């Protein structure tokens, strides 16, 4: 019963926070697709590789934190599960923020043609493209 309740809370938070941003998926299985579709130059490829590794490290810490949180509350009463679900949501939000940060970094290196293609692809799937100032990576 408690496990079922836990899964209901977690999935309700995951689905209720559906993301409307059009993300590239840097750090996932799609890095090669990103390189091919946007015809990245050598500097962009190197940045993509480095930022993918950075994202994996950032999110590995958060995944470990989430696993520990779930393990800690396996036998908790429903009132404690509700509080735990808020903590879990904060972890998921942090992971999403990391993804958007890394995607924005890469988008900041795009030339106008690459960015226009990104905007066009986002429009095809009815998601909002992330707006990026070209000086994003210079800070």
C-alpha cells in the first residue's frame, strides 16, 4: 500500500510539471543526432562533449540524492511521504534546470542558420524554443 501511494505521488509530480521548453537533449543518447542535424563545427562538438560530461556529473549527484531519499522513506507513513515527495520534486526540478542550462550553453554557440533550424524544429513539435543571447557563453 505504501509503495503504491509513493508511486502515485511521484508520478503525479513528474507529469504535473510537464516541460514546455524545447530541449536539445544534450548529455543523453542524442548527442550524435545533435551533431548531425545541426552540422556542428569542431569547437561546438568539443563543447557538446564537455558539457554532456558536466551534465552527467551534475545529475549523477542528484540521482544519488533521490535514491537515498527514496530508500530512507520506504517504510514511512503517508504524511512523511507527502513531505518526501516535495523534496523529490525539488531534485527533479534541479535536474531539469541543469538540462536547460547545458542546452542554453550549446544554443549560445549556434550560428543564425543553426538557431533558425532549432526554432523551426521546435515549432514542428509545438514546443517553445529557448531564447538565447549570443553572449550567453561569454559570461
